[in-house]
C-alpha cells in the first residue's frame, strides 16, 4: 500500500483506535480531532507528518518516536522559545490549546507511530534470504515445502497476520530448526515489515484484492493480555521477564511482531517446563495485544518525587512557582498537576508570557531530558497532597 493510500486511510484507523482507547489505560483524546488540529493551529506550516508539510521544524512522526506522554510534554517545553520566536517573525499568533485539544493532539501524535511505514521489498528479499525463510517456505512456487507456502500473506498490506501465524507455529518451527542444526531466526529492526513487502511483491494469492484486517483495539488487547496469562510473567517483580511497556514504546507494530517472535522460543520452553499452555492467537488478538502494549508505553512510568523536588529548585522553577508568596503561581495549589494533559495545556498556553518574563529578567529557559517530566510531576503531586493535608 502506498504512503498516499495509508494517509487516506489514517482518519478511519485513528477514529476506531480512539474509541478503543477508552479502556485501560486511557489517554482521553480523539486522534482524529488531533489530526485536524495540526492544520487548524497552523502546526503544519512548520512541521511535516511522514514528510508531508512544512520543513522548518522536525518531522512530527519522527520526533515523537519512543517517547512517553510526559516526555512529549517536556519536548514541547524545550521547543517553545524557538517556536515563539519563529511565529512572531512570521506574524503568527500563538495557538492556545485547552485540555481537550491537548489530549486530542497528544493522542494523534502517539497513534502516528502505531502504524508502520511501508516496508521495502528489496530489503525484504535480502532478509528473506538471510533468515533462510526459503529453506522451509515457498513463495510463487519456489522454495521448501516443510512450512507451507507464504503466498496467502501477500493479500495483506500489514505484517500483523504474518506475525500472528509465525507466533502460533513458533514452537514447531523452532524445534524443526534446532532438529536440523540450524540457528533460530531472529528479526531485527523493520525486517518483518520488509519481508511482508517482499511477499506482497512476489506472492501469488488466490485473489489480488487487498485484505484489510479489522482495526486493532487496545481495549480488547488488554483483555487478551489477561486471558493469555501474559501478566503472570510480565509484571514488576515477576523474576526477570522483559518490561513490555519499555519494549513496545520504542518500536513500531512490525518491530514488536518481530520481538514477540524472538521471545517465543524462550517463552515456550519456560512455559512447557511449568506445564502452562503456549498461547495461540486468532482473529485480531495479536493486533489488539500489540496495540495495547504500545499504548502502555505511551502512558509512561511513575517518576521519582525526590529527584523531581531537586530538579524543581535547580532548574529555577521554585523561584516563581513555590510557596504561599509565589510571584507567579504556586503549582502545588493547581489542579493541573493531577492531570499531565491539563498541565501540558497550562504550560503551553502560558509559554509566551513566561518567555517574555524570563527574557526580561535574563533567566535561562529550563530544559528537560527524557524522564525529567515524570519526576517533576511526581514531586508536584506529592507537594499538592501535602498541602491539602495541611489545610484545615
């Protein structure tokens, strides 16, 4: 499927995804509205999405990769002075974003990375050979017969159906590879997506019509995560199982599919030793599970309030925002600290005024590194709770 086709389909994909996001965890934003806001607020005058749009600022679909919600908030803040100066130079008004609009925009930026860029068939042919897929599988009548033909997967633009089939056949495939003294194939980067593109270019399906899978649903994925007993191992203190939240945050759907395959052999051996059935997926279960894992990463983790308190003072925030006589506002008294989206909205809307004040007083604009905003929010929530308890 071409990039233009994917951009045309994206609104429908995002709308269904936003409806699904009402279950755990929740971003409470509509990415379809967020997509429209990029144009309405003139963001696309300077920023592009998948290389479509302005070139003054970074491509948004690349800039948001691997970042949690609060890391995005920190990025917004770091970028603000340059944005203000650039917009003033072009005669643009600073766009305000209320809480709902900020939630919609953040939701859209998150979902941009859920859907993969199209794979490359040339790279896919190289990966197909390197991973020795041809040894067991045939494509367009050429290759081995042990694992069956792969032509049927050429009907799909996405690698999700291929990834699900590989997972289900994983224990059998991997035992066959070991029995033939072959190393188990391991995917890296976007190889899964590239191989899917190669299969599409070479395969001979019964019907040339493109088959679009039902849209992934993070809410159903949360139910699959529990039903397949994934939470028995993949939880804090479980004894070494990978942190799925971190693993999903920095990868696309095809990359997550490849990671699941890479993990499947160790997992199947571990489960067999404990008489636990190896989970099998059907329908949209794999797609839903991946959407849920991806969403977990965007929610982020709880920060360290002690580090946040130190940062609050070292970065100069306390100078204007701490104590009953704070010259600007006491952030511990703000309801926005309880809601990262509301806090992001408040920071964004007040940024021009803060920029002017800090420039007049020759105060450096504080910068936030990844993870800093989680710590800062943890500190502000603790300070707000302590102040609330002190009140009569």
